[in-house]
C-alpha cells in the first residue's frame, strides 16, 4: 500500500442533503491513540457535526467517535470537541467567509492518508426545502434512466 493512498472512514451524507458545498479543504485532526484505533474500526458518526472558528483555531463539534473496546482508562469522551489542524491563512479565509450570510463550515468526510487521519471540511450554504426536493427529483430521474438502460442491455 503506497503512502498517499486514501482510505475513507466515513462520509457525512446528511451534509450533502442539507447544504450546497461551495469549497472543500483538507485538515488534520487532533486525536488520542484510542480514538485512532476506534476510527480504524470505522466507529464514527459525523451526521450532526459542524465546525466553529474562535481565537484563530477551528474546532469540530458534535462528531461522535465511539470509545475503543479495549481502551479502558485511556478512552476519551465520544462527543468531545476536537481541534482541526490547518494553516492560519486558511482558517482566516474561512473565518471571513463564514461571516457572510448563510455560510457554515461542515465536516464532509474522514479518511486515512497513510497513517494520518484527515477531515475534509466544506464551506457550505444551507439548502431551502425546495432545493432539497429538486435535488431528490434529479437523483430519482438519474436512477430511472440507469435502470432503463440496464434493462435494455
């Protein structure tokens, strides 16, 4: 396995349903050892997580990493806030854009790059109900087209 291979741990499907993703960034994440072992088993839930920028740091809230089964006293709280590791310029750029109306920073996916855990975060705008319906209609139409082409073959 090469050192730059990406192995996806989890994706935040709800984020793509509820938001338009305008830009994406890659960030490291500050974890303890038992959390990494738990991630290797895929025990993470990103559904309701979001990022907050304060004091020049970016922190992810609401990400649930299940306690490691054999972790005993070294396990940490599943919902604790975790600091993301990015360049100061990128954080300041995100902070400026979050100040604009309707922008949020949402974790989109989590993956391993070699031995490092990375989080893909997105600069997102909230979708209205009619936008969600339109997206769902497009997906359904695409699915129907694919089914029709498979049956003809």
